[in-house]
C-alpha cells in the first residue's frame, strides 16, 4: 500500500514536480488544477541496507471536483479512497505482526475500506490527520 511516487528525473524541477508527474503517470490524476496545500515532513525509509536508504517527500493537494483515476496497471493494483473523518476517528486501527528482513515486530496498522495500511504510508496519513483542523 503506497501513495503515487517515484524517483526524481532530470526534467523535474524538484521533488514536488516529480511527485506531480508520478501521480499523473501512475493514477492518471493531473494535479495542475489542484490547490497545493503544503508538504508533510520528509519520510526516511527504514534502514535495512544503508546502500538503499531513501527519503520520501509527501505533498498535499486539494482537488476541487471528485477526481477520476486512470491507473497504470503495470504500477497500480487498486485505488482506495478513504473518508478522512474515519481516519480522524481512529476507525480500523490495530496492530499486526511483521516478520521480515530479520525483524519480528508488532506494528501499527489501519484496516479500512478493504485497505491494509502500515509503515511509511501510515506515518504519512497520521501526519496528515494530525495537521487537520479540529
């Protein structure tokens, strides 16, 4: 489970433009007419292999009309739309056992609307929810 994203390319004007390009390429959502709201804090990948450490720059947009998506089937298996109010209310919160890369951990997760969210994706969603006015 992840948000659209990928590596910055030479023609991109920076991380934000790379995110906009990747969003269009992966899910067919053009963010040009959307309102840019800001950036969430940089997310660093867990350090399993120092050679592969990378950072994710999350950007937040407000889309005026209900978007239509055209996912690239080579990159996207499914699109999940979640109600922010349900996330704010803490629906679907739980824990799961993660075993891999030499770890055996209980980690937080959200199971909601057919989605299983954890890791960096959940951290970004939590930061977004924490930034919402209440």
